[in-house]
C-alpha cells in the first residue's frame, strides 16, 4: 500500500519550518531528572502542550492554510478541540473565516477557546470521525476549503517540524515516543527523523480503547477500531488514513497501546512531580514508558502533544490516577452488628498510618443477615504495598473484607 502513495519528504518539512518561523512558539525539549529516575532511563520532554493554542496542531493547520490560493477565504474543519483551535487561530492570523464542527461532548474549554480564536463552532455527533463527514459535506456545499486533522501532506509536513526540532535539541535521543490518533504527528516526525537521525527509534503510542493504527499496521490497510472508548479524547480516532498509514508502514519502528489506567497514572505523575498540566492524549508516551512497554536504557524523548483539558475533567482524572496508582482504597467490610466493632476497625486502620476519607455505615442490604452491618471505607494510602498491608491486617483480625 505504501508504494501507491507519495510520502512527505524532508524538504517539505524544511519548507514548513521556514513558513512557521515567527508564527509558532518555541518549545525547547528539556530533560527531566525526576522522570528519568522513575523510568530508569534518561527521559526528555518535548512540551508541545505549551505551544500556541495548547498543542502541536497550529503547526500543520497554519502550514496548510498559508499555502491556499488568495481567494480561499473560508476554511472548514472537524475536531474534538486541538485541531479546531489550531485551524481557528491560523485562519484568524491569515485573515480567513473558519467554521469548525465539534462533537457534542467536546470539552467546554476547547469549544470556548475555538470560538475565542474567531471560529464559528457547530456541535453535533459523538465521534470526531462523524464530524469530519459532516464538515466535508458542508465545505462542498458552501465552497469552503476542508482542512483535515491529519490526512494531508501539508498537515503532515507542518507536524513534522516537531521532529526536526527534536533532532536539533536532543542529539543523544535513542527513542522518540509520539501520541497517535489519526497519525499525522507520527508521520511527520517519522519523516524528519528518518532523514536526519536514522539511528533513532520511532514508537507511536495510542490508547488501548482507540488502537486503530496498530490494527491497520497488522492488516496493511486502514482498519476501523470499534468501539472507540478512551479518556484520551484527542486521539480517539476510528482509523488512520491511507496516507498516514503509508508513512507508518514505511518509517515507524513500532506502535504500542496504553490503558486508561496507565494514562491516568502518567498524567498524575506529570502534574505531581513535573508540574506539567497535560491532557490524557498528551500523556500516552510517558504512560508507555512507565508501563514498561518501550524496552531499552537509552534516552527516551516523550512528546507531550497537548495540554487542553477541562478543569472539571482534570479533577476526575486526578482522582482516577490516584486510584490507579494505589493511592486510594475503597473497602466493604461485613461485621457483626454489635457495639465497638466500628471503633475497632478504625483503630486498626489508624495503626497502619492510613488517612480515612469517608465512612459509610449500613444496617440494611440484600447481602446482609439481620445481625450484620456493612461498612464502606474510603482510605488514602501511600502506594499499592500499603493497600495490601491494611487488607492483610483487617483480614487477620477476622473481618470479611472486599476491595471495591
């Protein structure tokens, strides 16, 4: 399949760098001693979440729009948020009108930011893929230029400038971890690094709930993934395009997937230890490292592709990450209904050094005998080992304990 499509060349990326000079914000890669210690290998972060509009998407969007004919004043796009903002800002900078189709469940801050950059936003559908279909039809009906999120050589070349910068900024890079949705960023970075740093391994990382690139690579053709379900909305794509898949087949070393729990743990670590606010799709590269899915001891460059996350969602993600990291523990304990039992349980918990966040005491339930009571405890623990300590302690005292 790769032979049937023209791949973007390194010269295309060089041209994109010149066009983007003075438009994009510098995001110099920086090593992280904290993450290096946690991962057991040198780790460098490429902070594209600090880019204009909060993600790398402005690169490809501006590059494509800058190449349009002078009369193409209406541009149309579809996105869950990051591509939308990139197109909206690029259109405003170039004096064009933009209409953006977004899913109904798109994060409110992303919708507001897209409007703030001057776009007209039209909400509808559940998945970005369905918004893309509607946007293409609307563009044809109204004479607009459709700006795809990943399926265009100019988009790929623009995103590939990230790879050119990595080659300049991290001369000792051994492997580069790139978030994968539709594959435009992966394709662009792969083109740049293969031409300038052929020794560097290129690994795409996708969410396990939207693992369409891996399925497509295995089938040697675009293969839709069903159902798409992941907290990483920025990479929740049904399928790569023939163009991005051709680049991956020709240039990428591997594509791995990470679970939502692994993404949550990485997001929490970036926030807690590195003071980096990154959206779930931007944290998948670090998630793969933490989960041991990228072997080796050489320097790993992690592309943090975006930081546009709804504060309300961020709160839930932090809670999920704490739970996934073994920092929260919820227990159901069934005991005899007699005075002093609850006090004994709480005292036992206190001796283990756990912080009690909530206690729920119930005397009625289908699973209880008339002389039994059910206690739900929510505890804050240090780590998974600490969780096991309290479980062993309570069970050792004869209590029936289930972890919720």
